[in-house]
C-alpha cells in the first residue's frame, strides 16, 4: 500500500485516524521551514525519519538542506498559504504533486498561517476551482459596491476603493500574493486573465456615474462662490465725540476746507509766542497749562508742553504753505482743569483758518452761519458778540438760537433762548508777522484772514443730551451702547 509516496495533509492524518506510529508516516505538527519553501509544502521522506530527522532540523542551514534533498531526490512544490484542508478529504493534496526518490513514502503538510478571511479559499488549481473562486469574488464585489452605493457618500466610496485596491491591504493585493505568486506556471495562465478582469470590474465600479455624481454634489456643496462680496467685520458704533467731530469736519470739507493735523506735545513758541501771547499772559501759568518737567534750563520758547488748543497747527501750516489757505483742524487738547460735570483736563477742539486777499468779517459771519445751520438745522439763527482773543483782532463770541426750544427759553439755554457755542475773529497782523519769518508771502498789508474754534465735547453733550462730560471718557459700555 505504501510503495508510492503518500500525499496527505496533517489535518487528514488525524481525520482518517491513521496511527502516528506507522513506520512510513511522520505526523508533523510544527513547520520545519527553510528559505524560499516556507510558504509552501514540505516533504519528509522515510529515510529522513530513519536517520532521526526531527523538528530540530530547522537549525540546519539552507545549503545543507539542499545537499540532503539532492542526495535523496526529494523536493516540494509551493502552494498558497492555507490553514489546512477544509474538507478533510485531501482535495488540495490531490492537486499538488511531489516526487520522492527511490519509492520512499513521504508526508506532505501545508505551512499553517493566518489566512485573509476576505477572499475565498482556492481549493485547487484546475479551471473549475479557479472559476468558482473568482465567481465568489465577483459576488463579493457586487455586494460591496451595492452597500457603498446605498450609503451615497464619498467616505463609503473611498472605503470601497481602499478595501479592493489598497496597495498594502487591498483584496486584489491579497489575491495576488496568495494565488498568483505561489501557483504553478500552468495555474498562473488560468488565474492571470481572471485576475485582470476582476480588477477592471473594480475600476469600472469606481468610475460609475452614480458615484461620480454623488462626489460632484458633495464638492458643489463645499464650494465657495468667490464672486460674492466679502463679509465686512462690524467695528461697532462711532463714539459720540468721534461722530460729532466727523460731522463738523464733513460740513467744512463740503465748503472747500482741507484737514490739518499736528503734534499734541508742542513748544512754547508755537503754542503761545507765535500766537501773540505775551510772556506774562495768564494762560502760560502752570495752573492752566500742563508743562513737561525738568526744562528750566531751556529757553522759554523751546520748552515742551501739552498743547492747550489746536491753533499751533495754523502757524505750522502757514510756515509750510503760502496763501490761500482754508483748513479745519480737529484734535485733542489738554488743560490743567479740575474735572467736574462740564470740565475735563482732556477735551477736543475743531479750529479753522481761512487766509487770502480781501477776506472780511462778513466772510467769517457767512461761513459760520452756514456751518451752524448745517449742524443744527436750517431754522437756527446766529449772532455775534464782541470778545477778546490774543491771536484775533477783532474777536467775537458766536451764539446760536436754542435748537431745542426754538429760542423761547428752556433749561438747556438757561431760559435765554441763546447758547454760546464758539469763538472767532480776524487773524491778528502780529500772527502773520511770525509766519512771515519763514514764509514771506504772509504780508499783513496784502492778505487777511479769519479763524474760529469750537469745543467738540460741548456740542456733543448738547446734541445728545449728555449732562456729565466724564461719561464721554469713562468707556462705560452701558453708556456707549446707546449710540449704536
């Protein structure tokens, strides 16, 4: 019975109850492998058994193993990685041929490794078994594609692609490693075309219009229309002071005035001397002016201080620009005043200067009357009272009819019907004399001009009914939100 080599797997050896003590059969339960054959079938001949071959032969080198096999004429044909014969009938074994020289019996068994459960087992290398295996793969492909289609999102499509075409763990990669690389050359001719056809089917599913449409819909949903206008960031409402100042500036800009700016830290020359303030003027006293400390060694005109008005910008502008000039000068000023409901050491002013030939007091009256009507309404009236300022001659205080009671008298106008709002006058020739030192065009005999100035804080309080000036500088959100 055992004259020819016995082809039987280790599972069938147990299933058929063949005694392991049979002299011609060696039941082996652990792989005794060596390079390039460790993925397939190994043969142990009876002579090896007789010579005391055991599992310890794994320590032998590949060269000595090849010499032993050449001597006994025994070799193995590799088969795919499988976990054993599933039917216990050696169907797999019958499809693997092996030769044992000199008629010695041999035991053939597969190397036990974890199989890829995603692909069906290949039970044989004949055409019927190969067709059956690929038919099962095609059924799995249709099932997976239908499931991905039902989900209808790009994540499912990507999971389907990675499951079948993944470079490391894809099913086609597993099929190639398990069925193609370890199969005989005759079997490769049968497996190769079917494998390529299966790959084309997978790629065809990925190019299906239904999935392409879902992907396009997903991309369209994420698209951004770059032709739409951008969303402007809300910067909040303007502060009542800034809003009032911008309204005043806009009125004079429409009348042809430009905007001038200057430093808040000024010298005594530009803040007082060039504006015709005498050295002993009360405004120079430290009780009214904030002076930078430790400047006693400097000449009086070079000492630094916080500007008490925006008038220094008028001198700086005339030194840099010949007439005609029409500028309006907004800005922050500082005075050594005690804080109360109507006074603050910091407040804002808007001043104006107009210089040209043949400028008269009537031009000044017409300009301010138009500005007040623009600011408070066309029904507002203006009137001028004589006053005194060192840098203007003649000078005047401007009053407007109360815009709240229409001149009838109320608490805001102290029942007089008029509210004093600003000061003005014709530019003093002495001021032109200081400007003429650097700009000869300002000859007091040939040119004339007028100047005016108003407190922004006072106008804002009057317009918005604010009773305490400190609220404008407190930063209280409850107060500021009312102007949003």
